[in-house]
């Protein structure tokens, strides 16, 4: 089960440590580090704004 499937509203809590750890690298390189991109992908974070018809979020935001 991906992190996303445990609930999209938990993503900030679950990913915050990784984002904070990569902050300096992101600022210096002006880009997302590959490791963080992979973690965001694995967690399902990128699916949040993708339409359901294209494999995105199956959650309705008003139900979260």
C-alpha cells in the first residue's frame, strides 16, 4: 500500500521530514532532488491533481 492510500491528508505529515531534509539541496540546485521526486511518486502525491479518469486521485476532497 502506498502512503497515499493510507489517506491523502496524511501526506504532509508523512513527507515533511523528507522535504525539510532536501531543502538546502533544493535551494542550491533550484530543483527537486531525484530521491525526493521518487518519494513523492511512491507516496502518490503526484496523483493528487491528476483526474481520476487518468489514474489520479480516487478520493473526493469533500470526503477527506
